[in-house]
C-alpha cells in the first residue's frame, strides 16, 4: 500500500481513521498547504532558472552564427571572389562564394534557433507536481 506524501501523521491502526475529526483535518490542511505552495514555488524557480540558462545559450549561439555570417559575407566573399575571378567571370565568382557563405550561416542560425523552442522553456516538473498536489488535495477533502 502506497503512503500519501502529503500525509504527515503517522499511520493510524485500522478502524481509527473514522475517529479523525474534520476540524483536525482542516487544521492539518491549513498547516500543510502553505508549505506545499512554498515548495512548488521553489521548484518553479529552479526550473525557470534552468530555462533561462538554455535561453542564454540559444541567444549566444544565434549571435555567434550572425557574427560568423557577417564575417563570411565581408571577408570570405572578397577573398574568394578575387581567387575565383581568375577561373570564372567575376560576377559568377561572387555569386558562388556568396551562396556558400549564406548556406553555412543559415545552418548556424537554425541550430541556435532550436534553443528557442517553447518546449525547452516549459517548467514540466512543476506543472506535473502541481497536478499531483491538486489530485492529492481532492482526495483528502473528499
């Protein structure tokens, strides 16, 4: 038989649960509910801090990708265009180098953008714990 995690009273012998007064149950409930919410808020805070760390990492990845994209558009385009201009027409050299650089930058931005997925920011454990607490309180009251 599983023990209710909200039940802080020692287990009563069989048949004694009927003698517990509603008043004592309500007193126990008023003592335990604030403590429960305090713990749930602490869990939510921890999960939101973890989500914020993930968000910071995603922002850094996007910023890094954007900087590499910019550097690629300025430096590599110029150097590669000059090099390819000896083999093909200068306009074609610029087109080839620009397309390759943009593809690389786009891939980096997409990798960083995945960090912003809403599922990475949801406090799943807190929501699950709150649902369990709600169910346990309903069982206690009824």
